[in-house]
C-alpha cells in the first residue's frame, strides 16, 4: 500500500492507521517501511550519539549513525534503521503492539527523517477555519495541543494535524503541510469533548492510556496557508485567557525548540533550521496563549482564537512580513 504523509509517499505492507492512501504513484515511494520481528536487545549493540528523555528523566529515544544509515531506538517499542535509499527497517520489541509500531513511525520516525532531509517539521497541531486561515498550535508535550485542536474542530474548524506539521515557504506565504488528520487524546478529554459515546478509537501504544481518534473526515489533507501560530503556555489559575504577541526573535527560538531533529551534531542542518525558522517567524505572527485548563473554558478559548485570526486576516498586508 502507498500512503501519504506530509506531502510524501510511504509504501508499507504494514497498515499505517490514519494515513490517507496515495493516488497511483510512478516510481519508488519516498519511504519504504519494512517490519521485522526482533528483540529489544539490539539496543545494546550500538554506541548512541544522542539521547532524548521524557519529563520523568527516562530515555525515550536514542540516535546513532551506522555507516550511511541512521539508527533510532525507542525503548520497549522498536529499533529503526533508515537507509539512504529510503528504506525504513523496523525491528519490533517483544511487547510492542501494532498500534505501538504505528505510533513510533507516524509520530516520531517519519517526522525526524523528513527533518533530516532538510524540511522544517514542528511538534504542532493545526486547524483551518471556514475562511481557509490556517492556525498552527505549538507546545511542549502535555500542554494540550490535541485537546485545543479538537475543541477548535468542534467549533467549526477543520483538523489538519495533531502533532506533526511540515512548514514550507514560497514567495508569498508559509504553508502548513499536514501529516495526518487524527487525534491522540486521553480518556477524560474524549469524554469531555465528545460525551459518553465518543467516536471509535484505538490504542495509541501499549505504554500509554491515550486513544487514537480515527480521521475526522474523508478528505485528503491539503496544505493550508498559515495565518498565525499559537505557543501554548502552562495553565493559569485564574479564569483569564491571555493571548500576547511574541517578537520574531522569541518566536524563532520557540520554533527551533519545538522542531523535530535527529542528528544534533550536524551544524549544517542546524544552521538551515535556524534560517528557516527565522524567515517563517518574520512572516507569520506568533502569540503565546495561556488559559485555565478546565474543559468548560474551551468554548471561550476557541472563540477568542477565532476572533484573533479574523482580526489578523482583516489587516492590510504588512510589507515587513512579505
């Protein structure tokens, strides 16, 4: 099967849940996924160059180079070897479910491989409103990107992406290239947003309580012009909803910080990432947003966001942002 992911093609006999199927493709796909059943013990054979840790200090991802190949290890999930020809070989850990492998591929491996190829790929959700204005929502894990994007979708916006957004520049605008239109939500968020009978879901992975909400419409994800970006801040104790503009310099730092990366020692790629982020944040306004994390507050939050987007869209073009 040939799938679409962030404007790229992925061939896989393994079902990639939530990805739209690509139309007829001539030639090789950009990535070719091969699933192998192998043990987690493979991790011990590699000297790792970089390690990422979760908020509790546990290693969530290790990276190394092996000749021309890139090796990624996700403890208790999979070891992935990506070859220069686009082959992505996945060695399954003993406890890893099919849903876990799908999560690793869609939400970690493919975004990082695209970033390694020179694309700016951000940990961001995105929606588009009735007037085709794209809104990118950036924030650390656990800040509520999925919940806010689901609330915006419930208010009438169309969901573009949950936690992976490829940003592209042309002469006129910044475009959001969505990865896949799905959501990963905890059970309490599902109940609060969809009631006692939420849409069909499936597990995200064997090590989390999050559920994957299937695609919310049958349309293939289309690129959208980015009108504004929102940076989620920690929740506030008051009932106040604060939306404040960031300077391009502050916004650039945050965009780089929330970008997917792989080889942190590759200075050429790091320099390109910084240049891309600087140009994007020069063109697109970025706002920090803080609000109480109560589900009852979400309608007011989404209303203020949509009002902000309408206000930005109604402004005359700013020559400094063109």
